[in-house]
C-alpha cells in the first residue's frame, strides 16, 4: 500500500491524524521486544505532517517547566509529637487493627486517653487513614511499571495531574526534578495490558509529550518506615 514504511523509534506519543492522513506502522523498544506504534503518513501530494514538538532549552534543571507547582501539593507544617504519640504511631504501623484497649495495655494508659491521642493525630493530619497491604500478584496485577513522563512545555500542571489521576492502574504519581517532569508507578496484568494502557489512554492525553517505561524485575519487601524513623528519640539519628 503506497505511503507505508517502517522505522525504528523510541517511545513517543502518537499524534492524531489529519483528514488527509493515513496510518503507517513504526516500531519502538518495548521491554526487550518490538511494539507497533501508529503515526500519521500524508497521502502523496498532500501537505507533510506537522513536525513533533521540540522542547526549548531551559535555564534550570527541569527539562520542561510546569506552572503552578505549589498549587498541586503543599507540604503540611510539622506537628509536635511526644514519645507517646510516636509509640502509638509505631504500634499502629505494625498492626492498624489494634484496638484502643490493646494499645492502652501496651502503653500503660487508659483506653479513653489513647482514643483522645489517636483522634488528635487524625485531626492534625498525622494519621491520614488505615488500610491493608495487598499481594498484587495474587490479585492479578503482577507487573510494576515506572513511567517517566515529559510534559508539553507550559502545559498546565493541574490539568495533566488530573487526567493522569483518574487512570485506575496508576498507583503513585510524583512531580520530580531533573530531565523528566513526572514519575508514575503503574500496576498492570501483562505486556498487552501495558501496551493498551499506553496507546489507548496515556498517549492520548494532550499534555504528555514523551514517555519512557521501566519494568520492575524484583520488588524488595518494603520496610516499616514509621517504626524506623519514629522509634528513635527526637534529634537523634534513626
């Protein structure tokens, strides 16, 4: 079929075709294999396709400055914690199902006093919630994927974060410094699931200019960071 050719490329967001364009296949690296990616190819005699967006050099370390960074997440001010508060946090981090009576016995306090402490920590935002740890392999999502996202220069950060946050497979999203703009962690079933997620969802987001994927080979058992950091007295190294 005229107008079709193949070439080797890195991951890039596919552009929407114009009315006078038809699709051509090209290939990109995908977990050690090849992934077919569709790009518009102009018909003979029509205007050439628009060139890909180029990033202008920035004077600071971020490759694509995003506006209104502070509007997305403002760190909470430190909350003064005494030894009892720290002990409660450590005990709950080890088992969040502990009852107030069980905590009171371990701390040598009354259950109402422990309840007041917990309510205060919740009210101040130190305790943000309670949850469970899931074995994602057993739940059918064994693959962890880290997605490096480069945004279109000047694109509104809030809009991009909002569009990415509604993706069910998104486990975490950080705005970072350096040559990238965002680092996302995804949970997927397999390579086919990842390919569909990239091509049908993430690459269709207007503010995403380029992505790179890194597949996790081995997940290290997470440590109890609460116990490690809060067990030591204030002012002393953990």
